[in-house]
C-alpha cells in the first residue's frame, strides 16, 4: 500500500493562503493521519513477527479518529 508523502511546500502554501492548521481539512491533518497509520502498521508488524502462529493479517479497515487536531479517517490494519 503506497501512500503519497506529506508535501511540506504545499502545506506552507496552504498556510500562506489562509487555510487552517488544524481541523478536518487542516494543513497538518494529512501528516497526523500518515504518522498514525505508520505507527499502527509498525505495531502490528512487530506483533506478527513475535507470534509463532500463522499470519492473521488480513488487509485494512477504515476508522474515524477524533483528536485535538480534528477528525480524520485512518486505514488501520486488521
């Protein structure tokens, strides 16, 4: 699953044009989403590497997360 990287130059342009930093469509929301998904995937990969039984990983599911930075949707590993 390849995801586009957070574009800092684009984020800076959005901030300069008046777009908000936080919230549902905030400039930082995609970065927080990307970091959270990477952490969840790493945690699951580590767990599966330590588990000696068959691999139970079976794709991703969408979950909505509410944070102080706003609400966003995550692709969480199953």
